[in-house]
């Protein structure tokens, strides 16, 4: 690109386009339609610790270092079709197209999932699942104030008949 006028090179340094597809790898690659009849494959420089695979039709912002369009890099992919609305100043949200939202509010952390979805936490061999039907824990031990209240807990003062037992033994 040595012969390209510097003014033209600066105009070509930033492009806006339409996302078409992604290829997984150490560095995700995306394909986007940029200028008229210009479909380009490029690296997608995602922020550390955050990754996503956008839907066809999302919006791409790409940069061409030094105006060299032979090495475009996508620096942002967004999709206004699914963006969360109604956040307060300072709020942060992580969301997807299915309506699942994690919101870091000013004083609350909110995890939302629409009907039919589940919220699952996994640590080692233990998982806790919250769904429309309730809360389920698989593996591990369930305790309250240091007392086992899970499937293996025992009670003192067990009497035959319909009498009540003592609280769980801890």
C-alpha cells in the first residue's frame, strides 16, 4: 500500500460492516461484508476473559492498521437486535439472544433466565440448578448453619408413630 495517498489510507483505516460467520481457534476469525462487494476474513480481537459467537447480521467495526486492508482486525461486534435496554448509569450487563441476562447493578447482581431455561452452578463434582420446577443440588453435602440437612442427615428423638422428631443432629 505504499502508493496509496495518505488521506485515502486514513479513510480506509476504519470500517463498519455486517458480520457473516465465525471460525473458532486460538484467535477467533470472523467474516464480514464491509464496503460494497468487499467480504473479508479477519481476526477478532476480543477482550480478555470474554468471548462470544455473534449471529449473522450483527454489526462489525474493523480497523486496518496503517490503512493496510490486507490485515484487517475486527475490534467490536455488536447486535442491536438483542441489546439489553433500561440499564442505569454505571450498570453492566452480559446477555444473549435468548433473553438470559446477568446484570451488575449499582448495589445488586441479578441473574435472569426466561421460562424454560436453567441457571446452573458447578464446582468440582457438585452442581446446583435453578429452574421453573425448583432448586436441585447434585453431589456434595447440604448444610445450614453447619448442620447437615441433606439426604444423609439424621434426627435425634425419633419415636414410633406420628410424633415430631428433634432437629437434625449436626
